[in-house]
C-alpha cells in the first residue's frame, strides 16, 4: 500500500511467471524426449515374447543419430539423411515410423544394407544361409486382459499351470544371428502368409525389420497398404533403440478404482532389458 493509502497497481508480470515456468518445463521435457530418450507403450502382441501388450519401455534416441522422426512433435514429412547417423546392429529392437502414416512401430533388425533376406517355411534365410534356431519348448505367458490368448489360432495353446493359473504356451524358438545376437521368437506353425517371402535385397541405407511374433506381425514382409512396413525401411525412419521395460500392466486397471492401478501391475517385467543376448 502506498503512503497516501492507495493500493499499488498489480504487477502484470506476476501473472505470466507461472505460464513461463510451465512452458519452460514442457519445452524441456519435449527436448529430452526428442534428443535423449522417450517412453513408449506396447499396444500389440507383434513382439512377443520379448514384449507383451501393456509393457512400457524406454527408447534411447542417440545410438543411431537423429533424423526427421526424432522429435516428439513432427512438423515435417520424410526428409532424407541423419545427423551423426550410426547403423543399428542385427538383433536390436528399434522404433520405426511407418512411411504410410508416420505411426511408430517396434520391430527387430534382421537385415542390414547389402543383405539378401528370404523366409522359407518360417525360417529366416540371411545371405543364402538359414538363421540357426533352437526349439525352446512352449512359452509360459500368463493370460490376462492384455494377453487373452483366445484368438482361433491361439486358443489351442492355452493350459492351466500347477498354480491353477492359465497360461499361453505358444512355441518358442531361439534365433542366433551372424553377429551372435540371440533372442526368442514365436512360431505358431506352417501355413501363415509370412512363412514364405523373398528373396529380397536390402538397399543402401535401408534395414529389414521383423517382429518376434512371426505369424502375428505386420513388418517388412508386408505391404504398407496392409499395415506392414512395405519392405526394407529407410534408415532415417528409425527413431531409436529399445532399452528396457519400465513397468507393465495386465489391462485390468480402471481409472475410477485407484487400487486397481497397483493390482494390474506385472511386477516380474519391470526393469527387464530389451538388448539381445550376445
């Protein structure tokens, strides 16, 4: 209050300070997620058994450099080239922007530039040599709302464990790529469209990507018009490398029931690495 008893005029800048603060915070978050790392949600079963629907993961942006797909908010269309680009290694799980609609998908790197890729009776043939794979027996994936295992071609794999819980026992095979990267895949049997493909040569600055759930993944084997990746993908469409699972939910949580936020957690999947074994 002034000496003559009149009220001091309000400081208009005081009203702007909270707005500036929140704006700077938002800008900082977007910058970090565009340059360093970003969380992702898994909405499908195409990367089982490594990733299940309901998993949340962290993908690092810097291992392969940066391109037009790196920013969280993309303000431009496809632009060739990368800044400080470094090709992924075979076996890496990567985030890729589908060229038809820009949607972020997650797949595994199988083929590098110059490779020839084919699939014969469900077995990947890399540069004329079948990729070695070892039968690991049936999976033991807990059935829940996010993994119901109730599709016509999956229901036959349901079983009840000794703990009285139901599981999805799909057949698991461990593949080993030429660089020693090892990871598990799911093969439901013969007769699926993706069991026969190619051969196709991977062009320069392109990668051939596949989902680990081989018979339920729209990847480089399928056309863009069918939700696939339309063959080998340009290197600049790779948005990052999947590092580890932060947490996972089984789909039973409800916003109106806070207790269910905790009971829906799959505690055994937290902090699980997504890098291939070597």
